[in-house]
């Protein structure tokens, strides 16, 4: 058993060293303007199931230099999912999006729903869950202190504090479930077909709803056989063949 463990650790070390070598070779080739060759080095790392924002970012850059619209947008989006606040990724993604044919405007969110969504997105759903658990623990401690305190002033203060903490715990729990549902509903994909006909129903005989071009980001709502129901950021929906899009498979 120990012998197998040594072999496994040696294998992991070898793969890691090989990937680092490929990454450095890819960077060198990229700086020399040999973008296709650099891309082959980066893709060799992907085959080992290694995922990182830096790797996706470099792959996207190479695709962008080769004028590959859909793959560049796809890998910038993958990099951004791992590093959502990275300014370089956001900047390069905007350049890649400018190469797209389709100009789709976001459906504006207003009022209470916009406020709730923005506030819920301050933290991930697991962070909200940790906050709610912490508040419940605080409630228990404050309530115990309230129970064993006999001074009227302190007892009143502890009662108010414990009540407030459990109230905030329920609010945090509500945001946990709300954010979790938002995460589950987030199923983005990128159009890879140069031109894709979006149908009103999931079959070739149905009417054409609209046309999309490579690099456009969509949300996948449903799947029927070889068709995906998609939604655009402006609210339009339709059905597109599976082969015309590629799911982002974002890692959370």
C-alpha cells in the first residue's frame, strides 16, 4: 500500500513538473508571436485536468490573437469565474466581446429585486450559510447569558441582542437559499457556430426566432433531445442545437 502511495505521489509530481514546463514554453512561444504553438502547449496542460485562471487567461489570449472569437470569449469567461475581480481578465473579455457580431443589451433590473440580488451577491451562498450558523451560535450564547443573568438592565440588553441575532440569522439563511438558487440557475454557454439559427421549438421544422453568431453568451434553461432552450440577456428565448453552443461548466 505504501509502495502504491509513493508511485502516486511520484506521478503527481511528474505531471506538475511537466505542466509547469509546458506553461513556460507556451509563454515563450506566445511572446515570440507563435500563438498557435503556444496554444498547443496550454491545451496539453488542460488534458491533465488542471484548472486555473492563469491557464484559461493565457489560452484565451492565444485564441484572441488568432481571431478565434468564440474560444477567446469562452476561456476569458472561465478565467473570470475563478477570479471574478481580476481587472485584466475583465478588460480582455470586453475586447473579445467587441469582436462579436451580436449586440445584445441586458434587460434592466429595477426596484427591490435589483437591490436583493445585488445584496445577495455580496457573498457566495456557502459564505451566507456560515454567517447564519455564526449568528445562531451567537444567539445561543446570548440567550444563555440572559438566562443566568439576574440584573434587570443586563437582562434586557441580552434579550434584545439575542432576539436581534436570531432575526439576522433567519435573514442570512434566506439569502443563503436565494443565492444558492441563483447559482443553480446560472447555466451559461457560448455560441460556437459561426451562425446559429435559433428556433421557436426544438425541431428543424419550427419557425426561426432569431439568429446568433459566434461568441455570444446565453443561459441554458432546458434540454430536449439534441436541443437546448436558451435565454439571452435581453430576455429573448428560443431553441438551439446542442452542437452550436458549448457549456461553460463554471467551477464554483
